[in-house]
């Protein structure tokens, strides 16, 4: 009987642990170019580079987008969100003829129990990512955004 309760406890713990793991895909788009990035939460992840979760940036095109973190430059950056966590997204565009760029995400698939805010560090605009599904901004060659995630 004792083994049964230990098994149930471990099973419940694993389910709670897994339920708090999530990944959010986002896209940076300009004309015919699209870059896919992922940020996420996992209780085993750190703010540094985690080879099991994170994917390093390796681009060198005319449009580049990546997360800047303690782990370097990343296409995929998974961390452990306990209260609040901020991902810094850097977008570099070397095509001066592109007038508008977009950051796109699926607002309906953002996990429950967290708030998500995209902050344009140039304008100060704050976008509730659960209410909006994209952000359009003019080309400034280099642009920084913060994605603030807060556990409710």
C-alpha cells in the first residue's frame, strides 16, 4: 500500500511538473523573409545555455532575429519562470528598402497562468500578447524588444 501511495505521489508530481513546461513559437516577418524563434519555460532549464533545450543562433542573412541571453545568441531560449522572466529579442535588418516588419504569435495558444507582454524598447509600446497576435513596426535596421512573462 505504501508503494502505491508513493507511485501516485510521483505520478502527480510528474504531471504538475510537465504541465508547467511550455514553448511559444514566434515569427519575425519582412516581405518574403520569415524567421522562426521559440521561447519557453521548463523547471529544469536555466538562464544560461542549456544544450537540451536551447538552440544557438547561426544566421547571417539580411534579416536576423535572435534572443540575447546569458547563454549567448539563441533561436530557441527556454528558461525557468518562477515569478517574472524577460527575454530580449534583437532584430537586425540590413535591407533598407523594407519599410515594415512584423512579430507574429498565436495568442490563443499562450499558456494559462501567465501574462505575456511584448515591449518595444524604442517606443515604449506594451502589447498584451494574449489580446493581440502580431506587432508591426517600421524598419530601424536594429531593434530590441523585451518579452516579459509573469507567473500569475
